[in-house]
C-alpha cells in the first residue's frame, strides 16, 4: 500500500499520542514516581533503623549529621522548616534540643505526630545524664530492638495501609539485631579484661549489655578538671583498661596525653554515625583485641 503525505502525518500523530500514553502510564504505575512523604529523626543512628522499616514509602531525614554533638546543638530555622514539612518526628527521647525544637514546631504544626523511640527502655541514672537518665540509648543493640518496635507502632498508626510491609521489614531488622547481639556477646564473653576508657561517656548502655566497665574522662558538666583527670587515669591503670575510645570532635592532644599515661590503645569511634551497625561491631572488636 502506498501512503500519501497526509497518511504519513496522521500515522506520525497517532504514534506520538500512543508513545506519550505509554510513557504516562509507565510512570504513573511506578511507586517511586509517586510523591514520597518524609519522616524526621534526631540523629543518624535512628535514620539507619527507621530506613530499614519505612524506606520504601518514606524518605527519612536527620536533624543532626555524622559527628554532630547533640549536647551543643541548637536547631536552625532550616531544621524547624524541614520538620514542619514532615509527617512525623521520631525523637530519641532524652536529648535537650528535642524539647526546644518541638516547642517551636508545634506552634505551626500542632498536629505533628511525635514518637518517643526510647519509650520502654530502662534508663541508666548517671551523673553524665539528664534528670531522666543517660540519653545515649542508641549505643546499645538491645535498646535498638525497643526503638525499632516503637518505630513500627508509630508507622502502623501513621500509615495502616502498608502495615504488613512495615511488620515484615521490622521482623527482618529484629533478626539482624539479634544476630548482631549474639555476635558481640560471643566476642566479649571470653575477654579477660572488661574495662575500657572513653572520653565522652557515650557507651554506658553498651557496657551494661555486656558486663563491661566504662571509665569516662568527662564529668557531669562535660568538663575535665585536673583532679578528675588524675583520678580517671589512676582508675584506668588500676583496672588495666587497654582500650581508649575517643571521638574525632574532641581535643586529640588531650586524648593522647591521657592515653600515654594510661598505656592503652587509642580507637576512634563515632556513636552518631549512620553506619551504626558497623560501629557496634567496631567497638566490640576493639575491646576484644585489646583485653587479652
């Protein structure tokens, strides 16, 4: 059959319409093409946990980035604006800035759903903590299980349509956490020396989980007097602590000076890192390697 110019134009027009229709249908059916909602957390380890459960249907943003100090953090206007756009806020529960930012956000978003991910955790009362207790609840695999289940409950309430998905994801996460807990337990059970030094007391819950002794340099005010430093060094030497954990945000010269007197092995760690799983393994392995 021979096509005329008119036929060619008609066929070309029909083809374009069909192609456009196919493209529109294709993108409309893709889940990622749909507008994704957002959840906010306070710190990166929370983002790691929440993304394992809700990552398919939500983007998760963290107010603090890796290496940030939650005790010196002051929420910016950008943080407030970002939180105002979120469907829910998953707070750690006992960090000072959380109450401050909520007071600002709830003025414009009184309907913002808030989840306290530390609900149900047995808090440690230490001179390094708040009136409620030590805030570093995330530095514990066993606490992370509780946090994950709190996240699941909030997600189901927020988005019941995808409840079965969230439950499957949470079960998978809990399985991985149990495996991690068992791995760390086996690494540390045979350790002869269970004392370690840390500049900032961020590992109280980790120490409680595995029967370890945390010797912290900082006092309740976050400062280090010469008298306290001398006491801590003497305690660390008496208990034969062989590993000294420090964060790169702190004064490296002061850390090295204290470590030289103790005679321990310096190990940099990041309790605020997104790679929370790897950090837990790193801490346990450092204690095991330096406590024989």
